[in-house]
């Protein structure tokens, strides 16, 4: 469970930056070279590479180097980690609000 939490923490940290979220969104359309991705952002290539390394170290993207071109690929499996966590939270809070609604609206439940 601790490893799961560390992985989830890393994914949320990686997704906390708007540039990195934009990269993930862009890679959702398909693999792209680092150079093509970097042209979309107003920063130097070394600064952009820090974002790429953060995404890669947290498993959100993979990079493959062929000659002088490094291509980024989105790791969709890693996004399921966030989706699973959010689904669990949604289910927990829906159950709690359902119990609260039942407690407030059902007078017989109050007397028991």
C-alpha cells in the first residue's frame, strides 16, 4: 500500500504543473518528438527537458531515442492509477452523502 501511495503521490506531483498536463494532453493524440513538443511551449529546451524527466520518472511517459530524435509516448496505464483513486473517493463520498440523506429524510431511522 505504501508503494501504491508513493506512486500516486508522484503522479499527482507530475500532473500539478500546467506544462506537464499540456504535454500529457498532447501525447494523448499520439507519440511526438521532444523537439516538436518543446516548440509548443515558451521556454528553453533544457527547461522543457526537466518537465519531460519529471513525467518520465513518474511513469506517465516513456521516451525512445532513435538516432538524434527522442520520441515521447504517453503511458496510459499510469493514468488508471489516478482514475482508480478518484473512483474510490467518489464512491466513498457518495455512500456517506446517501447515508446522511437517509438520516435526514427518514424519520423512523432517527428514532432508532
